[in-house]
C-alpha cells in the first residue's frame, strides 16, 4: 500500500495521552422507514422527445462531464469568433416548489434531465418543452447539484436517499434498492459498522446528507457524503452497484477505529476529542489507468472552535486517493491543518494531462475557500512544485485552543508563492477598518473584532482545456467581520459582509466592491496566465466554469451575469444579463449537429444557441 505522508512529513503530531478508540455511533441511531414501506412514484408524459438524426449528438452525462472532472467539451460550433452572436434559445421554469438553484442538468440523446429532491423533469433539449415529469410520492430534501447518468438510468437524490429512474420511461428502476429507492447512507453505515448501526438506521436523522451527484463508472456508483457541520463522524466515500444498489466498499475520511483504513496515521491527530467532520461535498474523480478514485474532504467540526480537537485533524481538508476496487487509502495530502475558519477544501478535484518541456505531466488539482490552488502528481501525491510549511499566527484567547503553527503554501516553479485566485488579505480604504484587517490563517479571538477574507472557491468546479493547456478556477474576494461569542462549550462566529479590495495580480482597487474571479493557470509551472474580475453580491462562491474546444470559458455569477471569455487571453467575448442569480455551473451539448450552452439561474434553465 502506498502512503504518502503529505504535509504530515513537515509537521508535528499532537499525541493524545491515553487516546481511546472512539465509537462511530455518536448518538443513538434512529430507525428509518422500514424496507418496502416507501411510496411509489407518479410519471406524467407530456410530449415526445426530439427526433435525432444519425450524427451530431454530444451528451453531458455527469455533473463535471467526465470521470476526470475536466468540464472540457470537444464542441466548437460556438467559438471565440462567433460567441458574441449567442442568443437565448429557450428557458424552462421549474417553479418555486422545486429548488434547482445549484443544479447542473444532464443531456442524454437530446433530452435534458433536471431534478429537485423527489422530482425529475425531462425536457426536450432543443425546445425546452417538458417530455415527462416523475414525482415520488413523498418528500425528499431538495438540496444538491443535480443527477448522474449511467447504463440507461438517471441517479438522483434528496436528503440521504438515492433513487434510479429509467430515462426512456421515466419510471423508477425497481431493481435498484427497494423498488427504485435506496437509503444509500444507511446501507453504507450498516455495511461499514455493523456493530454500531442496526439495519434501517436513519442516516438523515443523524445528520448525513448527499449534496453532490455520484460518479458512474463501469456499473458502479462512487458517491461522497456530507455534512461536516452536522458534527457527524467523518465523511463517507461509498462504492455501490449501480444495478442493485448493493454496497461494495466504504471509506471514512475521518478514521474512527482500527477497522478504518488510515487509522494508524490519523488516530493521534485529534487528541482525545471526537473525530468528526470531513464531509465530501463535490464529486469524486477517477483515473482508470492508475486504478484510483480521488475525493476532497471538508472541514473538521466544530467549524471555528478547535479546542476539543487538538492536532492536525486528519483527513479533513485534504485530497485523498483511494484504490478504485477496494476503497483502501493510497495517498493523501492535507491542505489545511486544524482548520479554524470553515475553509472547506472542496473545489475539484480535477485530473489533467499537461505537456511541459517535452513530457506529459499527469496531475490533480484542487482548491478551497482560502483562495489557494493545490496541484500534485496524481500517482504519488507529491506536489508538482513545492508546498512550503509556512509559519502562521498562533496567538489566541480562545480557551484550550492549540493553533497549528504552520500551513502548506503552494509555490510555483520559480520558487515563489503561487498567485492566489482571489484575495487572501482584506485591503480596505477606510483607515479604521484597515486597522482591523488580519492576514490569512489568523485565529479568532473572543475579545477582538476584526476583518478577514472568507471567499475563495466553494463547490464551483474548475475546468481544464487540453487545447490551451490551462486550468480555470472560479473564486471570490469575500470579506467578513468576525465576532466570536462563547456559547456553552463552543463558539459562535457572527459574520457580516466586509467589502474589500483585491490583491490578485494587479494594483489595489479602492472601489470597495467584492469581486468574482475567473483565473487561468498553467498547472505544471503554477503560473497565473490571466484573471478576470466582475462585481458580486456574496462573499461565498458556488458556481463553477466550463471550457470548450471553441476556445471559450463560460461562467455565471450571483448577480445574474453569464459570461464567455477567450480561453487563451481572458478577454470578455459575451455577456448575458439575467434578472436572477446564477449559482449553478454551466454545461454544453449538441443535438442534431447544433450546439447549445445552458445554465440554471435560480429555478430557471436558460439555453443559448447561435441564431
């Protein structure tokens, strides 16, 4: 087994005296709906799907298009020369009762699929007309980023449940789970920890959630499980049979005991406190040649108070490589030690092959809310360029807090820190406010009210174009004013927007407006090639981007703007202004030889094409 100690090679481990093996079950399990008791679904057919010609079809089958997470489409009918002529071809309104705000739809053979909780819409991808609607006869939490396709089925989810729908008939696939519905997380907990979780355990009641689509590969679904904020014992990575839903293996991002892979590495990195957090918020990616599946894990819990969890808190805020067939740990690299800022390491991961100095470099990239981009060799987990353990502020008046003294900072091939893709320090015009500005990784205080950056890249996936050799990542310059109050044995952090200037690769601005950024990097050298900025409303980003062989990068923003940029230069080529925020990531597809670009804006699906 290959273990790369990652950042742990450079740092001390806080050993806990008398550490004990923690039970996985942090609270008494609740019982879910008994097997066989789920209600059926109702499918309503409304129109026929489009008639397809013999060629000119291009699908979008996964959230990030392919198992590598590339978000790169080999389509160029719409390109850098004509994208300025783009027009709105059609729109679809899902309705206020159906939240699809962050969904990336799928398109299979001319039909677009969008889901919200227990409802799936099948739309004619040429006209936007509804082909069929499937509604399960119960309520599932509508929180997620859309479905996954594989083997003629659509795999959607709500809350902690997953269900499978036949894409032709719109009916539940009865062989999957219990009549088409699978309590995926409950089954995984029982499979992984049979002594702690009885059959029928209510994973939803315990705080587990599916927030991201699984990835389908050769008859298996690979799913990530959140939520870090619900104080659950680790995020789960689950491999399940796509035909039946049978669990194949489960990995816990926060090992709980000797039966968990990685326990010997992680066990002393939490002191003797609870080992909780580490949710998986974004889809896994797969390298079939190496036989590895990769995930990003989120923050430990509680978010802002680490006094009960002294140590690095492995494997939270890390990129983790697992053996595809077994789920065994291959390597990991922790991007943030002992997180105190809720800086989830969630953007990506993304696999890329880049030519550099006459050789092909096989890399993996990931980013997070701290505005830093991390890039490794995806076979070994070694950074392509140095990641330097750098001293950070440690002074705090939070009782019992042991701030980790260093954090890994990515450097480029020239041996200097990589340019961040958004602001890491609040540069404020107001002198009084500037006195309260604090640098990256400053721990919170019970008595001092100050301003820190808190934007970065949050859930919105990056893209990589083999045509330009560039990696594109979305981010935000976000500022918050920090006030920390003790509540019981934990801390509550009050946040308010604190507008700031950006320090990203240019002169300081004094317009006091938070900015949304799209940055293009040469991933092997780590050099920033170009960066675009546009005003935004929120300090937290959620929409990602898309690259095409037409030399385009597409990006939406939460002020309703939808952009096309030149993939090589970053020049703005197209702008559509909508009256609703765009917090979803775009897609592109082709039907009967015609290319479309689509994106969700709140509960609207917008589809664009050339006249």
